[in-house]
C-alpha cells in the first residue's frame, strides 16, 4: 500500500492563495420510469463544464426518501437488473409494515433508501470527475411508478482559466 | 432530464474572488434512548445560523461504530418504527457471531452501521440546507441501551453579510 | 441534546478572509488479499501531514464497483470477520443472477458495494481527522481474489503555518 504522490496539487499555501476557491450550485431534474437505475454521469459532467469547474469537489444530494444515489458499474446492463432484484429481496413488500398508507411499495422504498447513499462527494481534477473506469453515477428509483426526482449539485473548488 | 440553471450561484471566478470561503467546526451531543431515530435537523439548522453560514456544504460525521446518520422521511413516525424493524431483520441477534464480548446487540449494531451513512455532506443555500420537503436528518441508535453520541459538524462556504 | 460551542472555529468572515483555503489531491493504492478489510487510516493521516493540512475536510472516493470504503471499529479483529460474514449472508452467491460472466463472486460483490459507502467526507482539525476513538477507515474487498484498489484523496481547507 503506498500513496502516489505524482498527482498531488496545490500542496502549499502559496498556490492556494493565488487560486481562490469558488462555488456553484445547481439542480438536476431526473424523470424515472419505476424501479431501476437512471445514469446521470453525463448530466453532472455537463454541469461541471457549464460552471467552468477546475479542481475541487462536486457534491450531490438526492432530495427524496424513496429514491437513492448510487455509483456502480456502467458496462453490463444485467448488473443493474440484478441490483434492483437484490434490493427487492432485501426489502420485500408484505403485510408486516405499520406504514402502509402510501401503497405496498412505499415502505420497502424507504428501507432501500436507508441502505444507500443520499449524498455523494466526488473529487474533480481539471474539470473531470475522478471516477473509476467502470463507474457511473445513477439515480435509483425505489417506487413502483415513474417519478420526477431532484438532485442538488454543489461544486467547491477552482474555476478554469477563462 | 434537464439541469435547472436558474439557481446557479457564483459561476464565475470573479464572484468567487469577491466572496472568500470560510469554515466553521462544531460538535452535536445527542442522547439516544435505545434502538430508534433521533431527529437532529433543527440542531444542525440552529448551528448553521450561529456560525452565520451562507452558501456552502455542511458535513456531518458520527463518531461511533454502532450508531448511524440517516436522512429519511420526517412525516409519519410509523416509517421510523418500520425502518428499525427492517434493520433488526437484516442483522438479527444470534449465536453465529465471533464477536460477542460486548453483548448480543453489539455485533448486529456494527453490521447496521456498516450499511448506513457515517458521513453526510449537505448543500446549503442562503443559510438553509437544501433538503427535500420530507427529509429530516437523524441519528439512528443501534445498541439496546441509551447512549450519548457525538456528531462532528463542519461547514465550508460563504458567511452571511453582517 | 445540545451543541458544544467550545470548538467552533473561524465563525466569522474576518477570520476566513485572513486564512484562504487551499486544496490538495492524491491517490492511495491498496493491495487487498481477497474478502476482508484493509485499514488505511494511517495512510490517510500520513498524506494529510505531507500536504500540511490544517482545518478542513478530507474526501475519499474508492474508484471501483466491487470494493467499498468503511468506517468501523478497529479494536477487535473478530468484528471485521463477522462483518464480512454478514455481507456474505446479505448477498450470497447463487444461480439467480443474470450477470455471471465475471465469476460467481462478481454480482454479490456489486450488491455489497451498492449497500456501502463509495465516498466519505471526514472533518479535519489541526491536521487530524476527527474520527471517534474506535473508528478506523477501511477498504473492504468484496471479490474472491486479491486486487489492487485505488482511493482518490482530496483535501479542502487551511494549511498549517510553515
């Protein structure tokens, strides 16, 4: 195990003073189609370009309690099918819930949301997220019917030179 | 799917230079009553007012391995009851654990803590967290008995004009 | 429940203007030995010293979809054994997955990764992470064989006085 020191940036105070940090705030609206995964990586990347992000962190918050954020494999679509099926096994519908006023899929949706990320903080270098080769960012819909979901975006870091 | 550009702030470097970023650090102490959820949204909101937070990110870290942070529905208390019951089913007590020196509820508590957030990063605009309408922030106690828990707070962003 | 105000820092804009924020970026390479937990707390702490971190946030992103980040007890090694066993029960191998082209351990690994943190944001004061007494940061390997894993590091905050 070793730290790779080759890509460290702005290690000293002098550099930081010379490049003051900025921030930008935005909102993604995502239309889901019922249980499943909607990739938003390209939308986040586009927003980072629009706000001229350089180096920093992009924060995501999903503003709902029955849908989740996820970073997962974006190569084989079967993976997403199996992930959704696994969530259904971990939090099945049934008569054992007290909260049932919003339909049989609502309480399982809250349980799934409890087990998955609500916020993500992704490092950005030269305007690009430092995701792994196979990683994509997704909104995961837990409810049975399509919904409109909101993801709050916030970038803190340097801006690209104009 | 589309990005809402109406609420983007500080998109260009000039604005950022004019509004240097500040930070503030704090600690919440939370008394829990055994398995269940304690809402801390109002405590975090009050702290943001005290430190005169403007736009930025508030970070939370729960400093324990048998309790969790959670963002969940704060409308129907039955939801919280069902969430705690679901955690009990996912990580039941039993004789199948090696680690049993701290009581039968300890290892299930660690498993629950593994599956839920330890850190959260919530965007803040004009001093207010951008949570969804029904979202509240909770400390979830996984141990059988009441505990005193600590949540580290850290804000990075602009401060309100004096 | 009460906020401890004794350790709040930089509450007002004046202080922040006087101590501009810096950032640093790095990469940890972690060799895992198959299913299990590898503690990286000391590596992250060492990197924070190298970049002369003062007060701020250190962000971690694991750049993989079949391994996870975790903050858990670092006292009794039996805890880690039981955590890995619990993950195996929650996401068992079996013939019920569509995605099986990368071996029987691959889809269970993605499910485990879905339920655990991909990013962490840890507050730092005076160069030290504000982790609890018993908390350590781990890379959790979900695949059956050893892998080389990468964790992106990013610090935003003040730097130590030279």
